[in-house]
């Protein structure tokens, strides 16, 4: 159990982490920090945080850990902001969807990767954003990937792992390169498809959505996700995202050719294999 934790960016993920810790009785005090005081007041009113400050020195005073839960493009300014107040005893972590860029930014700001900085990424979320959507059970039975660098402090890794595990998450250790490639395929690419599908429909026929059924609603759900966050993910993991977009384009071209050439058996096989793969995944 930690005495005091500071969360920078008390939105959906940061707020859910705080709510989960409070529900599991894993921390005595949670202080929120941000630039939007109205949002911090709302977080306090909702019981997500215990207190807040607009002064970073005050927010970080005597904290055991600081969690950065802001868009990845803000990390350089956030790390520069907290740098004068970071101690060897203070654990730093984050919830960014890209990890290689986070490590690179940390090395630029600190000169080397601090051994008490343990990057992490919870594989969970909602299309809604903001502290109003915070959910103490959001990470229950969800994977949290921790990507410590080779110099990472073992006690800090254990502390971060324990916090996530105690709010229901399944912990996995992974290197940053593997993480960024896997997430580009399983998370970033689907979001790109959903965003581009909505763009295609609106540009082709603005009325088309009125005739869409449940399948379209399910497929396009994640196009309601936060635009700023996904802009930052694209900027911070471009090579892997583009690689998988291009790979998917090749599969679409293959599908298009099967349809053009009336390859009914090949189409059925493709659809059957895809169905089996998804059904097997849902059983896991």
C-alpha cells in the first residue's frame, strides 16, 4: 500500500486508475494535477481524487509515485515540469499507448532513463473520455503491459506490478519494440480503420449512416474515441502503424481480387478462417 500518489491528467484512464486504487484500498491519498481546475474539482467531487493542486511542487510533495496520464505528445513538457521535484524514492510511470517514444522522451529530458521510471500501458478503455467516464473496474481482467528498461529498479517494477494487479489487471512484461508493433496491429490499426470508414462514408454520402444497422454501429464504435489522443498515437508510433496499414491494404486488395474474379470457394475459406480465428480468440 502506498501513502500518496499523484496523477497528472485525471481523465478516463488516470481517473479509473485512481478509482480502482481507492476501491481496493491501495493508497491513502491521491492528489490530482492538471491545468483545468474545473476538471480537477469534478474529479474531487466524484471521489476519484482526494485533493488537487495547480502547483506541481505542491502536487508532488512527499508522493511515493507519480502517474502520467496525459496525451503522449505532452510528455516532454510534463517530464520537464516534474524533473526538478523527482527523487530517487519517487516512482514514475505512465499509461501511454506507445512506449518507444515515451522512453526516448524520458532519455532526452533526464539525459538517461531514470531507473525509477517504469513505463506501462493498460489494454483497456472506452470510447468516452474525461473523468466522468472513470470506472474503478475498468482494468479488471485486462492486460497491463509493463516495459521496463534494462536499468530499471526491481523494487519499482514490483511496486507498479502490484498496484495494477491489486486493481484486477493481468500483468505482462514486454520490451518496447515488441509492444509498439503488437499494439499498432491490435489497437492502433482498428482505430485507423474505424476513423477512415467514417471519413469514407461521410465523404461519399453524408446520409449513409442513417441506413446503417447494428454491424456498422459495432464496427465503427471506436471512431468515437478521443481525437487528440489518437493523433498523438499516430505521431508517436508512425512506422509501425503505417506498416500495418499497408499490410492490411494488401489483404484488402487480395479480397477485392477474389470478389472481382468470382472466387467463391476462396472467399468462403477466407471468411471461415477469419470466423474461426475470432471465435477461438473469444474463448481465451
